[in-house]
C-alpha cells in the first residue's frame, strides 16, 4: 500500500495509567511477549505494576519510565508483528522518555537494554534531588522568550530553567522549588493565562540533572547499540540523528537540557510530514502536534481497538 510521509511519536512521563496495555497483553501474543521480556530483563514483575498498580507505585519514576516504554513498544509490535502492518515512517520522535521508546522501536536498542536503561534513568533522576527540593511548572500563554527572561531572574545559585517547549504558548520550567514558585508568581504577573505546578517526582531537564547524565552514560556502556534505520528527531537539537555516536550524545545531553518539541515538530513538517501516529497511552502528543503543525493529521493508538484504524488512517488521501 502506498503511504504518505508520516512520523511515529512516543509519549513521555505523565501518560501512564494503571491498566494500560492490558488489552494487548490479553489479545496479541507477540505484544504479550514484550511485557514478558521486560519482566525478565528487569528481574521483577513490571507487568503486574502496570496492570494492577497501585498508582502510587506506577508513578514512581523508576517504574513509570520502563512501564511507558514497554507499553509503547507493545503497541508498535502489535501493529507490525501481530497485525503485520508494514510501518515505514520517515521519522521517529519521542518526548523525553519517549525518545528511548522510539529507539527500541527503530531497532537501535533492544527491548531488554531499553527497559533496564530507563529503569536506571528513573532511579538516578529520583535520587538526584531530595524530595520536595525540586519542582516543575507549566506556563501557558507567554512567549518562549518571556518565559526564559522570567527564569533568568530566579536562576543563579538556585536553578530555574525552561525545560520543555511543548507547543506555542506552553513552556514547562524546572529547578529548585523556591525558584520555580517565584517564577510562577512572576509569570502570572506577566500575563500568563495559567501557571501550574506539576505533580512530578523530580526537576527534569535542568542542570540539577547533570550528575544523572554522567551516571547514565556509564549505564549506556552496558547496552548494545545499532545505528538507527529511521532518523530520530533528537529532543536536544530538533534535528535528525541516525548514528550511535550522535544518538548517545543526544540522550546524554537530553537529561539536563530542554526538550525542543515545537522545533522538532516543525522540522518534520518542513520535511513534508503532515501525518503523525502516536503509539502509547494518552493523546498528549497528538494534541501538541495539532498546535505545532497547522492542518496536521493525527491518530493516537492507546487501545487494542485503535489498532484497526491505522491502515485506513495512513492510506487516506492528503
């Protein structure tokens, strides 16, 4: 079947929910194998945490990260192996953690190495900053430059940085709790529509995570890597990478650098991509795609019944 230019997107933390992917586990043998492989690689039953919770445990980042990767890859395998649909995307991209899911789907990392790596990534991030001392917040309705200026007012000995450029007018900031709290108030005074503290376990994508990157680099040495057959749009550069060296460098820097999602989406749009397929729970990235790329077509695959929509979606006329 002839396919238009399209990209696969993989969600990051925040998309998780207890019970996600259970319908794949029960109905698709090759997708089920993904969960079993993840359990075996980690040496504990990740699948029981995914399917049964409790939610407090699933939201601990050391479990959230491998859980989301496992479920996203299970959707990919259900499509390509159980359903036999040939997916040949022009690009893959993932939001923060989702970048690792994209790399497993594209064959750069094995599933076993991927889940072990992000389990370690989550554990390292969790212990990098004592609980309650770090924070993140979403700032809605200001220009990127205004948010950067606000952050710079409270960034010095204490950290306050722009962490995620998610869509036009939506920037997430990250850093020390008191600096982020001051930046929230300053953003409101500057006319932000909303400035919302996020329920996260650590201040991701800021320089408080620099030591995590160094330790994560050592974990990466334990993995087998291959060049990517499909270009990955890297969070740190918003440009395509395929070589192991460039991919690993990007993952290292991504740990403490902002996610340049708007630029990533626009790069793909400029390259002729107007169709985006999101694989994994939630519909966050499909929503962001519509805001970043005017007129884009999106489909989120978050349940077994969604799998049946893919062929028609990719074959529809532009």
